[in-house]
């Protein structure tokens, strides 16, 4: 019997209807229970958690409720592309965001000095060329003829201003003065100087090996426009140089509408086709629930959906009018444990829970093989991941023995107890990775640990996690830097409020030696020495286990058949410039 609990319910019902609609007329549907997904919003107080049962029987056939019927009618003729995102962007200010959803929206309104293609290779965009004058000095030649959406031409002054706005302390003045969340991508940046209208020199205090690839994450803003409207004005009406210009946004960024910029310079010259965008309008719509996103695609309400549940890939591929694509993922999933609170202040407990999770079963049952087990703090596809580290082996006996050493012993019913209290905690999560949280919870239950699951919207729970107000969190964090910098300084460096270091550290983990190694590795130009430094840091994190290292899923997206020239990107930054609709 499978230990992993997989919800089908509405999702399977919808897919069965879509498939049946293309075959012989189905018999009259009968009613069936529908599993409801509840997302906790900021104004909702969660009063109780739902225990995850050890096993759930999945019936071979699913009755389709009468109220859920997807008609296979084609969408209306239009040249508007609608993309459903799993989460709302954290911001649409290029210098003040911390999510891939934000990067996706921003990268379609703003261009940077460099960009990536769908395979994550780096290409010149606004930069005509980049040249290292020495290991601390980078010369940038700015492409001529690049226009902002108000018709003004981008100059070297705008590039210098952008770097200063990202790097300088409290350079962002709204809603209160604070430092950019993107500062870490500039590393040991010292200054930027204008040599002429098309030449900028970046100065660093130390070598910065990932500099060029990390420039992908800095989009250029207009100095004149910011001087005029300020940060508040930029957020209310963004002004960039990208293929689409801002039209409107709903409260909370739940929907963002962009129109094609017809004076677009064309984008990266070596990424064909060069020119203005294919579609006239692009809409980003936030649909947090997996089931609702899939239903919206099947109903023709949206054209592209992100974060498709892996268990639905095979079935979705059989639905006429739907195309499914996968690409190597860059969003590892961990269960981070609050190391400052019991029971996770004991490393033996943290290590034991790593041994209690069958990652291979999660890969097989939850992801249908479309994932890899994690072996530590870096994803296995990162070139600097230490090959000597292997995933914690699934070993229930060892997990129980370690918990016994930590003072936890089973009572007559098998529940682990210590000092008369059970080993129990809440796993907070977000809807897109909820199946993983539920699978992990079920596995913990097998060894006598009561871990219930609670679902939140990410932008609501993130500040609670950073404040140390949660016990455990199952979530993902993208390594879009394609360098150890991406995860090591964001997830495993000690967090201090206001710092970009540790901005994704939801466990409260802090180790001065690890911090020093991360800092040293960032600026080490010798690849061999850099690898050795990062290996030392990885081993310490692996042994201290501030997280249960779970899996790295492939990125899965789906689109309507009318969507052309579309390919999901490893870094999840949806580039809509080339996408067309037939």
C-alpha cells in the first residue's frame, strides 16, 4: 500500500470530462465527493489543522460531479496571451522584489544588460559588449537606439543610476527608505562610472566570478523617470525598455495587463526573431490553487499555466488541445525546520527526520519520476554541488534510534513522547508544493511523529518565516543564479533583518564558519579553490541538517494548442516576446 497521499478529486474529474468530451457522448454524470483546497489568506485565522491520514485509497474510477463540466469549445479569436501564475509577484519594481513571478512580469516590461534563453545560456541584450579590463573592472558598451516606453533613449546615465539604486543603502525611498533586495546579485560592487553616453565601467572591491550571469537579474530603469515620479510612481506605472509596456494592475498584483511596445529595439540580437513582440497584449493572472489553474486552461480561460502538478502530466498529455512541456528545474524543495525552537533545536531530531523521508518514493509517486532527490543544500544540477554528499538514505529504524537518543520514545500507541509530551508540529506550506508536505507528513506519522499541514499564500507566510514564527516549512527556492551564490547566500547564510544575505533562510540556521566560507567562495576566482570552499560549507550544512533535503522537480508547464514558439525556461522567467497565438 502506498504511503504517499495523492489527492485527485476535482483535478481528475476535470481531466476525465475533457477527455470524454472528445470521445463518444458520456452517460449522465453522477455526484461524487469533491476535495476542497483551502488557501489561507492574511485576514483568515487558522484555528485548526487537518491531520494527514497514513493511507488514502485512490479509486480506480472517479464519478464526475454535475457542477464541474468543461466544454471543449475553442477560446474566442483574440491576440491576447493569458498566463496563469501560481503566486502573485512580490513587487513590480525591478530593484525591490524577491520572487520569480515578479521577475517574469518585470522581464517582459524591462530589459537588462544581458538575458537568458530557455536553456539558461547568457546573451547580450542592452549591453552591446562586456569586457573585463582586470579581475575587478568590467567595461560595458551600451547598445544605441534602445528606447524607454515614453520614447526617451536609454543612456549610460540610466545604467549607472540603476546600479546605484540597487546597491546603495536606503536608495529605495518607498514605502519607507530601505535597501534593494537585489543588492546581493552585485556582490562586491564598489561603483559604476560613466565614460561616455554609451560606456559604463563597473568597479568591484574583489573578484566576482558570477558577475556577468548575475547581471540577468538587474533590469535597467530610467533615471529621468525615477527622478520625476519616485519609487511610488514607478510601481504605479512602470516604465521600461522591454517588449511590453504597462497598462494596468489589480490590487495585490492579482492581474497585470501589458500591451506590446511597438518601438521595441528588438531584444538580444542573437536570439531570433528580433523585433517587436508577436502578441498585442499579455495578461498575467494569479491562480494559486493547482486545480483551479488546470481547470482554467481546460476551459480556455488562460493560455499558459505554470507549476503543473506532476501527477497530471500523463493525463494532460492525452487531452486534445493541450501541450505539456518539461525542462530541468531550478527550484529545490526542502522542509526547513526552525532550529531556534524545540524540537528542532536538537540536531539529532533534524537528522532523524531526514532519515524518515523516502525521497525515492516521493519522486516516483508524487512526481511520476520527474524529479531528483536532494543530497544537500545545493541542487544536483549546480556545477558546484559536492558529489561526495549523497541523499540521506531512507531508514526508519535509524530515524527511530536517533530520536530515542534524543529522548523520544514511543508510547503504547506508537506516538513518540518526551517528558509526557508528544512529538508534534505544524508544517506550513504553499499550494504548489502541498502534495510534498502531505507526503512528508504521512511518512513522519509512520514513526510516531504528528505533523499536520497548513497552507498559506507565500507572500503572507514569508515574513512570518523570517521572523521565526513558524515551526517547519515545506517550500521551494529558485537557484536562478546558476551559481552557488544563488542558494548559499540566500538560504544558508545567517539572516539579519534588512540584509540581502539570508533573505530566504526560513530555518533560522546560523553558523559563523559557514558564513565565512560562503563569503570567501563568492569572491574566489580560482575555480578549484572556490569548489573546495563551497564543499566545506555544504558538508557543514549537510551534517547540521537545518532542513530535510527533499527533491528537485522538473519545471512543468502546459499551454493551449494555439500557443506557438513557447518553451518553459529553467529559471521560470517567462519570456513572452517570441510567443505567438494561432
